[in-house]
């Protein structure tokens, strides 16, 4: 049973989300500020977090920054339409996605299922060992490990998914919408830079000089590809 933490200072919203998600087989936890969320994550096994931005004591941005020091579980922001700048900031510090208020219950449940499925796959074993190499990058899809020039690199589930897609298909160009569809396993209704932010984070972890990447290249007007580099 997956465990979901709902973090929002508006108790009516928390109760509404609990009603939507109670139809699924989830264990639900609630918190009303970032400090409470941190305490729960430290003491309970949480698989996904739904995080509001504007909260007292510790807001969602600060809480996400602190949470990323201790966990890589998916974090989905619950944002208002007026919080576009906060959406990007949230992605910058480690959020995986966002849902805009007022949200559609069907979309909310679909996003939750999609991210849980991706996170579960990251932690599960596959029957056949799949190891991909490109230049100094090694991705072992059985052990879910990534090394760059012999050094272990820790990726979030979305970063891992993007890298696995690209390294498994070197030279193939994927648009942002295609990457979102394949990695997030959802339709890109409005990813609004989500993919580009995650690729920037991924480059910071695997590239010597992220501003002049060797591996993940932009094909202007088309998307992204993995450049083939001899070992």
C-alpha cells in the first residue's frame, strides 16, 4: 500500500483530497505546514507528497528544499494560477510536478498514480540486467544505479527516467511533450517547462560543464537527444 502525505494549511482542501484519494488503496497522512511535513517524513515511510506552496511556519518551497536532503520521493506542488514563478522555483529545488488549483479530481488521481508508478519502477528489480554505457556514463537499470566517470550519481525518479530514455536511444530526438509522455506516463496537458527544468538538473549532475553539455544536446525547435560519445 502506497503512503501519501498531503500538506496544505487549508483543512478543507486536505479533507477534499483525502476524499478523492480514499477511493484508492492508499495510506494517507496530513500536515498543515512544512515543519509538520518534515517531521512525518522523518518518522514514517512516505511514497509521495502533495505540497501546497503558501503555508505558515514553513512554506512549500522551503519544505521541499529540506525534504530533498533526506528523500527522493515524488513531490507534487498544489499551486494557484497566480503562482507561476513559484512553480518554476519549486521545480528548481526538487519538486517533480505540479497541479493547479482548483484541480480536477480525475487529473489529481491520474497524476498521483503516474508518479507512484514511476517511483515504484525506480525501486523495483527487472528480470534481465540492463546496463547502458555512453562515454563516461553507466546506467545499471537492474540496480538502478548511475555512475559518471566511476563516481555514483544520485538522481530523482524523473531525472533517472529521462536519462534512461535518452541513453537507451542515442541520437534519437525527443520533444518535451514526448519526454513528458514517456517518462511521466501522462499526457502533457501543460508541462510549462517542467521537462527543461529536470533536464537542467540532470545536466548539472552528469556534465562536466552543464552550460556546454557533451551528452544531452538541444536540437533547436525539435527537442533533446543523447549524443553518442566513445568511451
